[in-house]
């Protein structure tokens, strides 16, 4: 499909499209903004090739879509606090090779993220995305109705302050206490209504979701395990092979992603800006 300014080539049946005909180093005009935004709404994640942009241009592009989030626990690029640095090498093994949605422990999880490849391994290191629209729509009507009444707890502590975190135990306890004051245990609907498209998406993930509210532990564990396995269905996915200066921009409200760790111990370095989101909600679809 070709619009007036950009070309949009669909990748997966349910998620993913590659965008060409645009230079992100130049300011994004209103028309180009609308077309990029519409492509993101239609495809969940969009990809750009050969975008040799500076950190300041990366930040400027992100700000066209909303306020930027500064990650509370991950390192940022010196002089550019809005840019999260994701760097893995032989001394820093990857730990994001799990299906997840970003920062759902926050009251207003990210609207989206814009990830740029800076340094890549000789091979491997692809990223996969899955459509949570497709995941929800593939369930039976009865399961869909059941899930729309549920709320889940999301948390950060087991991710950022696990045994892999080598902080001094006393300092770690103080850091957790300080963080807990700002990010208490968070409740979000298990099924989220997208605020722009109105479509329903599953909104639990194996990184940050702890348990289902008002369920016994075994019930919650069984249901979440089923959903975690369900969202990995290959038909819901697309896979992106990175090249230097490639960019991925995904809608965090309706996708999950998985960064393959098959390149380790080679180096892989990525820069990400994260766009502030809204409070998740569920609204029944109008039939």
C-alpha cells in the first residue's frame, strides 16, 4: 500500500510493516506525522531502514508523539536522559529474551517505544513482536467474556531487584523502599481497550504481571501460564532482522516483544526512547 508521502509494506498477517520514503533526520511535518501515526495504529509496530539520526533527532522524533519517559532503573545515554541504553556483551548477558510489554508496573505504562540499532552482532539478535489484538481475538467468546472482568497486579521488584542485581543487600532494600513509594503494586485490566482504535487487547505479560486479583494463587498461576503461552503463537507474530541504523517503533498498548539472545557473547547496543502513555481501561465493544 502506498500513501502520498510514505510507502507501507505489510510484514505479518496481524502485526508489523516496513516504512520507506521518509528521512527521520528531518523535522516531521504534520502530513508525515499523520501517516506514520496511522501506520502505527494499523500495524502495531513499524520499521524504518537506514536512519542515521543523532540522539537529539531521536528524541525530537519521539516527542512528536508525546512526552518522553525516563526509565527509573535502566541506564541512560550521558547527556540525553530520555535515551535508554540497552547494551549487552560478554560481561553483560541479555535478560530481555522473554515476551513482555514495557513498564506495565507504572500507572500509565508506555504508549510506545522507538528503538534504534547502534552496534550489532555479526548475526542473530533479531526482535519479534506479537499482536495482542490477535491473541485476544483468537480466544473463544466465553474466554473473552471471562477475561474482560479480570484485573491483574503488576510490579517491578522481581525484575529490577532480583538476585541478578548485585547491590549491597541493605542498599537494595533501601532502593526498593524508595521505589515502592513511587510505584506501588499496580492494578490493570487483563483486557485493555485501545484508546485510539477501540480494539481489545490482552494486557498481561510474563515480566511484570504478578497475579490475578481476587483469584487463588493456583488459579491465577494456571490462567496466566495459559495466557503467556497463548501470546507466543507464531501466527500472531512478525520478526525483524536488524541492520545498523534500523529503527522499530511499536505501540506498547497492543503488542508484546521478544529480543532474541542468540548473539551472545557478541555485543549488541540499542538506543530507545519511550513515550508516556495513559491509564489502561476496558470498555465493552459496541456490537
